[in-house]
């Protein structure tokens, strides 16, 4: 299992985030922390939270790249095998269940799924989380209300089948926002409901009180990107009996 932790300047929370990963009862994971530029003590506090845990690597970008570039970059350098599980977590959020990774791993093992999405609780009463799954029979995910929320996970081989162009805008630059839609729509379409699982138990605290949230800077851009992603061509569903790990076409 490879945990991709993405963060901007979040010195107030990165220690708690990393501590929640290190406290997991499931021990077979590696974490890849990307700190998106210098400017506060996030890097130093991440190093302190890591301690001597060699399962955690920390990268600090010299300039801001935003979420999508960081996700692609972290997965690329992770060394994850095709069948490994990728788990996404933001550096100003944290896991609230020490069994989170064990539950994710068990879900994959018992259901032979390729993708999971989940639910969360928050620290804002008007945003309680606890999101439901997509309805049975859903196929046109891009036309449905967005439900594929955190904690989001997938098999590495399936992610590698996504056309890298779908992670970029019309000018060829990595999307700076709406990366969740850019990743999950192709994954859901290829996996279909047959190989997708919703984990109902909340595993994460979504930290709405964080003043580090980059989405606040790119709110209008997020709306434009979401509309553009929803308009993109759908991916073809893979056969539900696919058990190999196909490689992306060149």
C-alpha cells in the first residue's frame, strides 16, 4: 500500500496527519509526502513527525505545482507495483481510525475490487460528511452528483491506464484543481460498479477549518475544470473478470 500525502503550507496539521498514518495497525505501507513549495515550517514539522520511520519519504517542491502534478509525480516515484493500492490523503486532514488501512486492504482482498471511495466526518457542523455510494446500476458517473469522496483509493495498474492528457487542461498544463474528478471519473468508468466499493465507515477527518486549503484560491477555476472534465469522453468499461494487470498503451 502506498499513501500519497499532498500538502501546501500546512504547518499546523502535517504532524497530526503523519502521526495518524504511523499509528495504523496495518503496517505494510509506504507514504510519499509532497510539500508544495517552501514558505512556512511544514517541511520541518513533517521531518519531525516522520522521526526515524523509513517508510515515509518527504519531497519539497521548489515551486508550487498544485494537486494533480503532485499526485502524478508521487505515484511515479513511489515504486508502487501494478497491483499495489494507492491511498490519497491531504496533509491538513488526518485519519481518525487506526484500522483504516486494514479495512481498505480487507475490502480489496474480499471483494477483488479495483477502486474504493468512502466517507468522512468534519469539524464543521454544516458539512457533516457521511456521504452515500452511487446507486446500483450507475454507469454515467459524469452526469451524476459527485459522490466519489475521500478516502479515495485505487490499484496502480488501473491508474496507469488513464490518458495523461486527461490530467491536463486545454493548454497542456496540469490541472490545478478538480484533480479528484480527473482521477476518479476514468477509474469509476473502467472499473464500473462491479469492481468499485464504497467504504461506509468514516476513516478521515476533513479539516474545513484549515486556512491552508488551496481550493479557496482556485474556487472559480475548480468550477471551470469540473465542467470541462465532465464533458470529456468517457472511458470504456473493462470486463469485470479482468484479473491481470494490463499495461497502459504507449
